[in-house]
């Protein structure tokens, strides 16, 4: 009779150890994913510039500014064979109507900056969601540099094709 209880205890112990290991791995995996994702979002949204802080506030409270569409961008990517390109349609949320007018005035330097930025990217850079978020942040920074301050709240991709 003692022999019958011994295997049951070992069996229960094995299940308890297995459940404990699974919980430990699941919790560790969740924590790593959560902190890694939070770190990636902090890099793309809270890089220290006031424009990014304004952008984060705009995302929380809804859109605060005027949305201005930019012309379509068709640019060759930094591909060794030169066969890849991107077609990108962008709309910019300006802080107010005056900034919308500035976007029209500085359209040539803004297009130039975005074209140079896009042509420096490879397909691998833009293939992931994180890569696209980084691109949005870089476009926002470049436009704000041209306009001389945190006047652009955020950038929206309305169409993106990479071939």
C-alpha cells in the first residue's frame, strides 16, 4: 500500500514543478516583452525633445491641431542592387493654422529633408513596425528643425508601399 502512494506523490510533485516552471517562464517572458516594448516606445516618443512630448500629449487627448497633407513621396531605398523603392503618403498634424501656412511656405526644404531621409533607409529598416515608428519620429524631428520649433505634433502615414 505504501508503494501505491509513493508514485502519486512523485506525480503530483512533477506537476507542481512543471506548473511552477511554466508560470516562471511566462511571467519572465511577459516582463521582458513589457519592458522591451516600453523601452522602444520611450526611444521613439520621449527622446527628450519638446515636440515629442507635445506629440505624446496629443495622442492622449486626441488631435489638437490642423492636419495638412504633403505630396506623395516616391524614393529609391538604400538597396545594394537599387531595385527597391518606397511610395509614402504623409499627413502632418500642425499645432495651429499658422503652422499649416508655414508647411506650405517651406514645402521644398521639407520635401528635400524627407527624400534624403527616405533614401538613406533600407528595406530592412522599414520592414518592422518599430522601424516605421522610428521613421515617423525622424520625419517629425526634421520638419520641426526646418520650422524652428515644436510646431508639428505628429505625422500620419496614410499610404505606404515598399517594393
